[in-house]
């Protein structure tokens, strides 16, 4: 027999059911919000690589390493930590940025979300001479029927149009910009062009680069970086390893010469 304090489940369900439309509205809002978020947010990809750090081979250094190991000071570990710092340093990443032209970012603005056009852009920056050093720059290139160059730039809250021709320097308020057409690709939608100072771009990439040891006794480092453009993420990792290896060779040659 049920007591007076027993819960009447059926009565509760009936009361809740009277407000079914509120639950339907809330569920629809959550569903719409999630769908909208996924449509507007660009997916992020990760590139990974392994880098073998070779030990120095001259006998004096080997003997020194043996002494450190005997004392439990781990000279190899210290060397690996130094190499991690070098790999994440701005000078190496600056060279990567310059080699891959990563200071220039192109985006297709015709869709629901901006699409990164790394290695797919119908235009490219040939030259940028800023009026002031370390100037950040953003402009929107508009498609035209006559293949002329039209740039829209925000200046003091207003959108100003600059007209010119591809391959010819265009004087702007912030500097002089030269843009080239890639004839094999069509300009179907507005193209967002961002120009980031090389040093700032290098620091941003170095900050998101992950470099870790694969084990206590291992001489292999694990490198990874995330980017909205999978090809760019891969290129950054591969170019960084190339630049690092070249720096190692140059340093060794310098030691031999001295």
C-alpha cells in the first residue's frame, strides 16, 4: 500500500506534458545553435612528424657525456631540451615564414564561412612595402568583369575603394601593394587578403608549435602543429625540419672551419 508521501509519477508526467511545446522550442534552439556553430567554424587539422636528434661524434664530447651520465646529470637530456628551444625559436620560424610566404593569408569570402585558400588562391602578393614598419594590413579584393583590380579597405570606419591593375604597384594609405593574377584560377568571389608582419607571424606559429620528447631515453622529438589548412600545417612542419637540419649543418661547418 502506498503512503501519503508517495510520488504520483503519472500526475507529474501529465503536468510536464502540458508544456511540451517549451521543450520542443528549447531543443530546436539548441539544435539550430549547434548546426550554425558547425557551419561557421572552420575545421582544424593537425600535422605531425618525428625528428631524430643525432649525438655529437667527437671523442672529447663522448667522454664528457659519459662523465655526465655517471654523475646522473643527463647531458643528453640537456641537449634535447636545448634543441626543443631552438625548434620553437622565432629565428627558425621566421625563415619558415619567409620561405613559404606565410605572412600572406588569402580567404574566399563567398561562402557561409571564410575558406582558407593556401596554395589555391587566384591571386598572390608580389610585393608589400608598408609605410610604417610592422604594419598589419587587411583588404578585400572584389571580382570584376574586366579583370581590373579593385580593393576595398576600411579606413577610419569607412570602406574605401582602390582601383588598379594586376602586376602594377598600387599606392595605398598604409603603403604600396603589388598583386598578381594566377591565370589558371578564376576570381569568383571576394578574396580577403591579410598581411601580417613576418616577425609577428613567426611568433604566432612558434607559440602553437608543439615539440615533445618521445621518451626519457629517446633521441627522437615529436613535432605537431594545428591549422585550418591541412597542407599548410604539413608544409610548416616539413619546412621547419629542413631549416633546422640546414642550421645544424651550417653550425658544424662553422666549427670545422674554426
